[in-house]
C-alpha cells in the first residue's frame, strides 16, 4: 500500500467515453486528475490500490465525456437572441444585425453578452469555444471569469465599427490583445477575417502573412449562401474558395465556417489542402442557407467539427443539439443510416474541434496527459433508459439538461447543474436591462422612420 500515489481527484462513473480510440466505452472505470491533467483512467478496483485522493466523486448512472468544443460562434450576440428571427442571412445582417450593432456595440455590450453565452455554454458541457467578434478582449475577460477556454478571433473586416476604423486597425488591436493574454493557459487565438464578401484582397493578404508568421489558424465564414457565391463571381470572376486558394489562405491552418454550397472539386480542394470545416447545422437551417455536404466532407477525410454560430441565428448555444442534428441530417440527405454514426458525431463535438484549433494535444479526448476538461452526463433518468450503448444515448437521447458536472483544467466549474464560476442572477438581470434598452431603441427608430 505504501506505493500509492497521492492525486487531487478520483471520479468513478458507470461509463467513460474517451473519444480516442473511436467508439470505445470503459465500464466501471475511474478517472484520476492531478495538476490540472488527466493522470490515469483505470478499472475502479485497481484505483483502490494504486491511488490516494484528496477528493472522490462517485457518479453512478453517469457517463464521462471530454469537454465539448464549440468550433464557431459570436458569444456577445447572445444579447440579440430572438431579435431578428425568420429572415435570410443577408436581410438578417443588413436590415437588423449590423444596424443594431452600429448603435449598441461597446466593450460593455460584448462583456455582458459574452458572460451570458459563457454561462449557457458551460452549463451545457461546452468547455472551449472559438469566437469571432468585436472587442475580443471583453470576450476573453468573460471566458476567464467563467474559467473556460476561448480561442479568440483577431477579427478583420473592411468596414469601420466601434472597435476599429479599418482592417489595419483591427489587426493591430488584435495583435496587441494577443500579446496581453499570451501567458493565459485558457486563451488561444485565431485570425478571424469575417468573410470573403466583407474582406478585400489586401486584407486577406495581410491575414495570410500573419498566419504564416505566427502559426495561427484562420477562422472564416465561407460558402454560406448562394448569394455570397454569385456576388464573388460578379466581383472577382471566381467562386470564394478559388479566390482564397489564389491568395494562399487555404491550408491546414484554415477553418472554413458553414461550407454549405460546395462543388465536388471544392471538396477535393479542401481535402488536398488539409482544411477544417466548422459545421453549424441549426444556424444554416434557420437562416434558410441550406445543409452542408458533411457526408462527402467526411468521406474525403476532411476534419469536421461542430459550431452553434451565434444565439442571434440559432438561438441555442447547445452542442448536444448540434451533434444530434449533424448526424440526423447526414443520414437523411445521404439515405444511409450509418452515414454519421454516434461515435463520429461525438468526435465532431469534441476532438475534431480541438484538432481544428491546434489544441488536440491538450483537449478533445479523455487521454492521460491531456488537460482535465471533463463533462459528467446523467444517463440514469427515464429518457435515457434502458442504456444499451452510452454513446448512442449521449448523441440521440441525452441533451444539455443532463449535464451534471463540468471540469475545466481539473477545476469544477459546474456542480449539480449550477455554474460555480459565474453569477447567474446578475448575468440574467443585465440581459433584461439590455433587452429593454435595445427594444426601446427599435421603437425610437420606427418613430423616426415614420
């Protein structure tokens, strides 16, 4: 007994789903956490003799999974949830979202909106999110308060906002923020040019240069709508992806968001270049944009993760819902029930997102040596009984409401469904205040227009 190692935490669960290797389920195992990392996963009876622990949590009826990775979103836009519903993308942007942002955008708006988003995401088992928005330092502050991971976007766009006057200003401010937060272990960065239709060649060339110099991912909306593709052909004489290829942006650092409308040769190009795709099925359906050809993307060995997009176009920041919908759409469109099996959908929501962000050495699977980003999902209730296959239950039956506990880097941030790191009452109160302000602003605008 004197050989026992002292560790911080032992979690016993009926099932551990490590995601790597694919499809594996470990029954009646214990997960051992020490110094923010997963130290070991082993049968519970072996853990009794090998480890002494400062804390032990027994979770009968629960499955442990890696923290979910939301590969694409705009966290602060949670304050615009339900504000511009039932409109196609370009009307949604031009008539509602961009005018509202031009009026209300500020560090305070971004901080309050991001806090609301972080609260919703953490309680739903999302431990890492990839963000693209103005005032990224405010989003980072919200994520650090929540004690969750953020891949912050160094945004670039060709129009002025309250955040910056021009593309050079956006990039310069973004680089300063990167320097300020570079030592924060929960913070990483992506270059985030908004979209081919909102960034000129000069802007994209600068982004590409920075991506090469700093070895940063490029996170960008692409081929979301037919209209975007027609505009590109009119303006640049080529489809957006071909334009990005000519500018040198495509490669293993490229995360293409949406990728709804792709020709077979474009899928081959994405595969050949080693690009990643952030698949946002709910947002694409809700905006009437279409359905990404994810079965073809996966068959071409392209790494596909899932994203929620913003609460203004989804309206949930719910990766459980996205992975279920991703699997069902793939089956329905391909006519093959095995097109995206449950274990593939779970990998899309965890490891694949981590890979796209270059974080798969740290997160994305329950593997000894990786960070202890862990979610405990309660499968003991009526809606998930009987449990023949916990991975199927996680993808097709369970939802974010069954998330009981969440750890990020070994720290418990959600306990019994309650967020420990954020003040839910204060955040909801602020959301109410913003709703009153924004709704009153809408009334004023209508009066002026009339």
